[in-house]
C-alpha cells in the first residue's frame, strides 16, 4: 500500500528538549540520544521530524508513525497527555501502541507480568481512598523498611524511603496522595544500593545492550537526577533471558523496551520496572543499538 503521508516518522520529545542547550549537559544528552535514532532512521531513507508531543500546530495525520522518546513531562500533565493520546492514535500509528502505553503507564502492570511467570519486586498496591495508615500497613505486612511511590509516576516523583521511625512524618503526604491516586509499597531493596540496578534494552524482542545504574553515596535512588551514576554493563546469560522473557510476556511485543532488574533481598533476579513509553535507552554508550531499532522500525514500515 502506497504511503501518501508527508512525514514517515515523528520522534516525540517535550518542550524543554526541542532545542540543544549547550549550557546544560542534561539537555544535551537528551538531544543527542534522540539524534542517534533520528540519524539512523534518516540513513535508511525515512523522512523524520522531531517534535514536542503537545505541538498544537502540527497535523498528526500527516505522519505514518510516531516514535515516543523523551516525553518526560507526561506524568505531570497526565490528563492532557491522555486526551492527546486518545486523539492521535486515531490519526497515525504509535510506537509503541496506545494499548501497551496505557497498560504500562500504571504500575499495576507488574501484577499481569507476575501472572505470566515474571519475578517482580514484592509489592503491595494501596488503592485510592484507602483509610489505612502507614503504620497499620507496615504492621500488617511485617515490613520494617520500605519504599512508597505512586502507581503512575516517573523520575522518582513522590518516592519516599520509610522505616519505623519516620512513618508519622510521612503520614500527611501519604493521606494527601492516596486521596487522589493509587500508591505502591515495596520492601526496601538493599542490593540496589549496594550493587545497583541493571537496565536491559530489548528491541523487537531481542536484547541489545545494558547499563548499570548506581546510587549516589547516602541516597537510594539510581536516577541521575539525584546524582546516580551510569556505566556500561555486560549482563549474564541468565539476565538476558530474564529480560527477553519479560518483554515477551507483554500483551503485545513492543518494538522497544527497557527492562530494569536487580538482585532482590532473596538473592533472585527481580523486575523493578518495565519501561515501554519513554525510557532513556543510552544509545551514547552503544550507538549500534540505534541502528538496530531503526532497522526494526523500517521493517515494520515496509510491511504496512
């Protein structure tokens, strides 16, 4: 079928990252990461454009595909993003699809993966409107040190490390949050602090590369927003199989995925998160991976 659309692929970002800001290393990295993919797609002869997802002037029906990359403000503007997502999916093809994006937005997806045999972090979901206090929850679960975070979140938004001594301190913010959104409580994972968290990139079901993220001294969050570090990592065969099987357990096979894993308190490989919307993919450490993703997209493009 002949493609009559003027743009083959729009690469999505957000307003903050539209232009390269040489005075800000963080913005530079975001821009460069997107450029790796855009360059690889262009070399395959595909016409691309990089836009903010909330661009009010672009005709989204004029592109064949939309590739989500650095739309990192979506969870802070979720209602607006959700409305846009519903509209744009009727105009073009989303990579990944709207169905799998909506499934992945809410971390209740972990329960679906667990049913498919994926070993996940021990998690207690606290639904909106729950009246239980943090003290009651910790007592009933038998957990002394935990991490509390929203089910829809990113960049460690409202993520708190709790213990028996600070539960009252966080009770007010917990009550405010749980009145509006579902939360999740997990036992604190000591190996993430001691050994780090591994991010495994999987494109079209196949592992490509991995990085190891480690926390800053004195912190428990691995994100570089909080001083975390990243380095190239060579995973074991067991870790690669775990990552690929996790992706294959999804409702549909995503064209790109990042599988975050770690060794849990029981010394088992466990899934921390599966990122299918806008994960950082660290192409700057493995540029060949951008070509692999571009080829997978091009193959899909040529079959439709």
